[in-house]
C-alpha cells in the first residue's frame, strides 16, 4: 500500500460511517410509491434530511433541500480530506454549469433564475458580478481561459454553442491533467470515462441532427479512450455499427441499451441512466479500499446520485408521472 494513502485513514473512517446513512433502494421505493409529493417528502423527513425538510414551507421548495445537502457534502470533504484540492476537482463542474448559465443570460438574454448552484469553488453572486462586469481576473486559470475565449469569439460568431463547447473542453483538459500530475488514478479513470460517455452522446445527437464531420470535430473532447477517428468513421453508418464496434468494450451495455431506446423513442433518457450507473459501478471500488482517495470520491458521487434520485422522484410526483415512469429513471444506488 502506498504510504501516502494511509493519510486518508481518518477521512475514510468518517466516510464509512456516512455510507450507512445513504438512502437505500427500499427508502427510495417508498418515496416512489408515495401517494403524493408531500407524502414522498414525508418519507424523506425520516432520514438524515429531516432538519432540511423541516426548514421548508412547501413541497415546491425541495430544491433548497438538495442544494444545501450537496453544499454540506463538499464542505465536509474539505474539512476531512488531507488533500481537499483533489475532492474539489469534482466541484469544478458546478462552476462550469454556473458559467454556462450566466454567459447565456448575458449573450442570449436567457433568465438565470434559480439555475445557479451554490456548490462550486466560487460563490454564484461573485461569479455573476465577474460576468456582468467582464472582470474575470479572479477566476481560476482554467475557467478564465475558457471565458476569455468565449468572450473573444462570441462577438464575431454569435454562436451560443461555443459556450458549452469551450467550457467543457477546458474543464476536462484541466481535470485529467491535474489527476495525472497528482497520480490520482481513481479521478483520472472517472474523468476519462465521463469524456468517453460525453463523446458518445455528442455523436448520437449529431447523427440525429444530421450535422457535419466538422461540427463533430469541434464538439469532440479529446481526453478519452475513444478517438475522434473512431467516431468520424461511423458518422455516416447505421447506429448498429457503433453498437457492434463497442460490443467488446466497457461501454457495451451502456451503448447497446441506450442506442436501442434512442432508435425506438428518440430519447436519450435510458442512455443517461445507464451512463450514471456505469460511473457508479466504477466508483464502487472505493467501498473495498481501507485507505486512499477512492472512498471519498465514491461517497461524493453516491450523494450526487442520491440527490438526483430524490429530485426525479419529487419532480415526478409534482407533475403526476406514473410510478413506473419515475421508477425506470432512477439510478442505481452506491450502497
């Protein structure tokens, strides 16, 4: 065992105790089968979410509960991790999400509304002032480079797609570079898998839209194991070719089921669920490790999936979705 992994002993001990309080399938199923959103929220109030639920006046305030919970998760990780800069890499995606929302509000007149998450490394109000005033010198270098590129090019191209493309490209280049420099193999493996899955989804969308190879090249994230040439060679082929080419890879189950629904229903819902389940299965390795970073990364992911499941259940209940429609969207739990 590498000596540097033993410094995580205390943090892993804390995480092991927290894992016992994650919502299991039984608790989620009780929420799914509840007669209403209010009843589902009542089930949630029987868990560690009790205090947060008690603070809300209405079922429609549930997003406050979920945002406060994920803020608490990252706050705790920063306190207990001997290398908080590594667990903070997972919070950068929230900064990127917030930047996407704010830049689209600035350039497209879209309402940022309640779409900002208070979870990243930069408070949303501070981020909003930076974008409004175009004073981004205090942004982390990776984010500043992306925003500068967007601000320079949007004036000329007026293409809103560059907001998502450039931020994602800069983000994953940074995440994978840092993970490799720090020899954080669990993070490198996670980010590489996220890139591959993102490229598969981009490929499917571009085929659906009938966009060109040049557009795919522009949208492609280059840090994964699946190369640009691999996708380009399949752009003009039936989707079954993609399934066949990946049939011996780690992505076989994700693609075969996800593409089938894409073909039959024109929806990416199944693929999104399978992608999340794929990442959960990868990170469950942390449950077996007595020391190291992996258990912390696994726990953060577990909480993000838990929060996603709670959100889907409550949104489904509020909108009157059938029980089975809610159930089939739920992600596999970590525990």
